[in-house]
C-alpha cells in the first residue's frame, strides 16, 4: 500500500490539505495516511501525530520566542516521518516549519518524494530561497500563474493549480433569516483569524461602528470569526455595549452572510479573495506591532498588501495599513464608497477580470491531487 504523510502548520493549511486529500480518496482508496493537522484532516479519518495547535506561531517575534520549541517539534516530526516511510511527504503552507522538515527528510531519505502546496512568496521577499528549495523539493504547487517564472528559472518542477478560495462552491440551502433576523443593510467585518490580530483590529472596528451608527442607524455589522475566537469577540462586543453587531463562525453561514453584505472591511490576507469572489466591494486593513512592521518594511519588495492590487500593480481595493488603519480613515473610506456606487462598480469590474485569471481549468484540489497521484503510480 502506498503511503502519504501530510504536514501542515496552521488551521488554513489543515483545511487546504483536507480538500486535496478528500479528492485523492475518491480516486484511490488504497493509500495509507498519517500527518500533522487539525479538525479538517481528522474529519477524513486521518490520524495526526500531534495537533497543529502545538506549532502554530505567528509573526517574527513569536517565532523567536518559541525557537527552541519549534526546533524540538521539527526533529520529532522528522523522526515520525522516517519511521512511517511514506512514498510522499505532502507539505502544505507554513514554510518556516514545513520546509525545514522537508529539507531534513530529503537528506535522510532521498527516495521520499517531497511535494509542497502554496509556494512561499519569493516574489515578495527572499527570491534566493528557490535555489535552496530545488535541492530538497521534487515539486511545488502554485496558486498564481505569475509565480512560474521564479521556479522555472531554477528548474524546480512546478504546476499552477489555482487558488482554492476561487473554486466553485457547493450550493448551500440555508435560510439566512433563521440565523440573522434583521432587515438592516449588512456590512461584514473580518478582524483576523488569530488572537493577536483580533486584539489589534477589533477595538479599531468597534470605534468605526460607533462612527457609522452616529451617521446612520440602518446598518447591521457582522464579524466573521472562527469557533475558537467567537466567544472572545462576543465578550469584547458586550463590554462595548454595541447592539447592532453579531458574530458568526459557521463557514456555510458566513458565506451566505457575505453574499448578502453591501460592503466588507477585511483584514489583509487570503480571505480578501473570498470577498472578491462573492462580488462584495471592500477595503483592506492591517495593523501590527512596530517591530514586526519595521522588519516587514525592511525585507518586503512589494508596494501593496492585497493580492488583487499586487497583480495589477495599482490600488484596485483601498488599503489602510498601519497608521492609516484607524477608525476615522476606515469610516471615511467606507462611507465615501457607499455613497459613490460608480466607484464600487468600477472596483468590482476590475476585481472580476483579475479573479478570472487566477482560476485553474478544474479546481485547485483536483489539480493538486493529480500531481500527487502521478508521483505514486
């Protein structure tokens, strides 16, 4: 029986890996799996050697503070993979962790094929990494077509599979009124998926809501959260006594709420593509501590934070980053765009044309599973 070890480092990677493996399971049931993951891989019946909560660290300072723990986990993971003797090590995202493991594995057992999903953003910083990566990776799967040139140049096998957030959704027969009983116009808010992000963005967004409420009273503000931080956000809202605000965490409900939203304020990240896909006008926000921001400015060679803007090399979607990420600027931007429908229409047209070029011919999970199968049989 063929074997695959699935290596993820955070919840988004766990979810992404599960879509690929679920597709692979439909094609071939005679594959044994083991991995490092969370609830999504567990739901497929895949045993994980430990939960990703043990290794999920964010930002440069957090990594530094946990460097010895991370090294210990890398070595522990390598030992388990070698013991499992997989045909493929399928690593997904979290390159600072997963690629360190892949490098060690390739050195110990070169016969294990190493395939990585979601190429590190070498176009944003440290392009020279590709020279090292080709020494221990057999194949890398790309989200964006423009990334190919960086890996083709170094002759590292690569395949554009498309962005998973842009894959066609299964239609959900959900009656939204069963969850949100309100006729007010909805504005979706994305404060972040990690506690550190929420602690920074939520207070700013609360003040933004207060400003909007003073201007008009016919809005409903809905925070999109995870199960893990839903209660945390609800407690923050309760302390602020903001009554026209709700928190949702169910993925299916979130999708339907977003579709019916007239606008979205989105923390910079991949979720912004989901907002774009559902044709919702938006602005991008992000704020971090000074040390992380200084380091980012020092190394990053891109002008924009949002992928739509990066691809177009101009600001299609307004970005409010760092000092501009404040209640006044957010209020001014949102209120101005809501009063200028011709501007939101132009934004959505530009976004749609960009999105169409980010899709694969089938789906990202379909394309990725085909690559895995090609290395197995």
